[in-house]
């Protein structure tokens, strides 16, 4: 049977295709959303502007440059896992889930992935705010003091390296349905883009509700960008609250 190492050309093709798909996803989602938020009052009538200044073309250029570099880094471990999947060497499965337990696992596995990624992000993010690491790993992302949706993927290469391998490795260990994996990628993308939008699109009532007050939205992450300290989480406010690093929200 042909193995991954015997078909390096196939791995290269998957890697190039994946890099292209990540870049395409970035431009196709961020581009229209940026236009909808900043150039048209029609789509998000109740959105609240968090950014004190309009987007700066120089900052956007920087955000796009780092995002394109990141796409090359993120695509590498994902391409390896996708190729391994072809030979049945991962924990990714397909087909209709079996009974209640099957469906329950689909939902639970998604929460496990989100929780592990959130914990990894929180602790590495906090570490990257230490003086010695900040300059090398995280200063690129923080050039966006008033972030725009284009900042959602703009990481220094070392920061991208620290995060890119996590989900592919999880996909080798924790069973995940292929469609749940796609749904997770979508949740991650949309979450990152909205958290850097420079606008709060969720209603205040929801943000202050029992579910919303534990979830990170733009009012929370925007404050991290303007303040530099506090609010280190990715999806949930759990770690920030537990470790007293939660500095609250930008209020309407
Ligand atoms: Zn930061
Ligand atoms: Zn950010």
C-alpha cells in the first residue's frame, strides 16, 4: 500500500491547494464583511463602532501581509493530516453518526476541540505578552491597535507556528467527524473575523446575558488590542475570569 512518504508529490499538491484555499477563504469572507461594516450602513444597522479611528490603509496592508505569510504556515500541518487521513491514520471519521451516542459525541467533540484550543491560546497568548517573547512572537498582531477584520489572521510567523499544529495533532488523537471539523473551521474563522471587526455586532442584551457574558466578542478582544494587557482568551472568558485577567468590555 502506498504511504504518505511514498507520495511526497501528493503532499506538496495538497499543501499548495490548502494554502490557496486558506487565502481565498480570508479574502472572500473578510473583504465583503469589511465593506459591509465600514462602507455601508445597510447591513449592520445596530452594530456599535468600537474603533476610535477609521481603518488605516497602512495597517490593513500590514495585516494582509502577515495573514498571507500565516497561511503558508497553517497549511503545512493540516496538509500532512489530510494526507494521513487518506490512509486511515487519523481520528477523523465520516458517515452517519450511530444513534444518540453518536450524535452526542459529534457535539461533545466540538466543545472539546474549542476548549482545548481556547486553553492553549490563553496560556501561550499570556506568555507571548512577556517582554522577551512579545517582540519576536506577538508584536506583529498588536500593530493593529484599532483592529480591522483583516487582522483576524495576522500573526508573526513564530506565533503562527505556535498555534498551527494544535488542531491537526488533536485530529490524530480525539475522534472528530469530518463535517464537525469543517464546522469548527468555520466557527474559528468567523469568530476571529468578528472579534477583530472594530464593531460589536451582537446586541448588548445578548452580550450581558447568561451565555453571552461567558463568550468573547469584539467588545472584549478590542479592549485587549487597545489596552495590551488583560482579556487574553479566544472563545470563552473562563480562563480570564479564573486568572483575574478579565478587564471587561468596551461599553456601548
Ligand atoms: Zn495579545
Ligand atoms: Zn487580536
